[in-house]
C-alpha cells in the first residue's frame, strides 16, 4: 500500500518562506496588495461574478481585475475609493511607527470589518482591515 503524504499547513509553509530575507521584504511590502486582493476575490465569489462582470461594474478592463486579485500592484487611493463606492467594500489602513517592546494595541473596527493583515516592516506597523 502506498504511503500517504503528510499534509503541510499553509501557515507552516509561509513561516518557512518568511525565513528568506528577500521573500520577507516582498511579503511585508505587499501587505495592502494582498488585503485588497482577498477582499476583491471574496466579493466576486460571494456575488458569483466573473472577472469580466466585476470589471464592467467597476468600469475597468478584465485584466485590471485579474491584477488586483493577484496582488500584482498596490492599488491607488482612487481604486480603493472605486471599490468602496461601487461594491460597498470598506478598507481601513493604519500605518504607524513600530515600537519595540510595546504590546500590540487593538485596532477598534466597525461591525463587519476584519483585520486581514498586520505586519511590522522597516520600522513601521501596517494594518489593513476590510469588510
């Protein structure tokens, strides 16, 4: 009988990759990108839309939606406003100095908004919440 492969948890794979300084730098830099991608993919799945249908609602071309969902670039404030206005998504972005030794302070969020990223990088703490 064939031996079953042991499943590895995603957080364990990520932890291993984060040991690589180059990967960690890119991961920390792309905090907002990933949070927006998660929100857009979630919205599209919940509303059973294709990328083309979502693009039409947003007034952009389908490849733009694909790039948002792949977190290929940091969305502009204008794009965040469009996502909010057209789709009703909410984005809360906090960038603050990272203080060594201080406990992580809670971010008070409105109902229906979840913290999706909390990263300390380059002397700053970046938190992104969406809902």
